[in-house]
């Protein structure tokens, strides 16, 4: 059940949150770093 929840969250993130993969992590704002960390956390949990 946990995996399905994170897969659904990953799909929602893909549609709603901005894509930051082409940007330099050192130049991101604090808010953008938080979004990047959240997306990473959801993705890793969806793949487990």
C-alpha cells in the first residue's frame, strides 16, 4: 500500500511541481532545494 501511495504522489509531482533537473543545485534557492529534496524522497520511496 505504501508503494502505491508514493507512486501516485510521484505522478502528481510530475504534473504540478516544476522540473529542476537542468539547473545547478548550487544556484537553487532554499525553496527550490526543498522541492528537489521532496521530489527525491518521493521518488526513492516509490522505487523501493
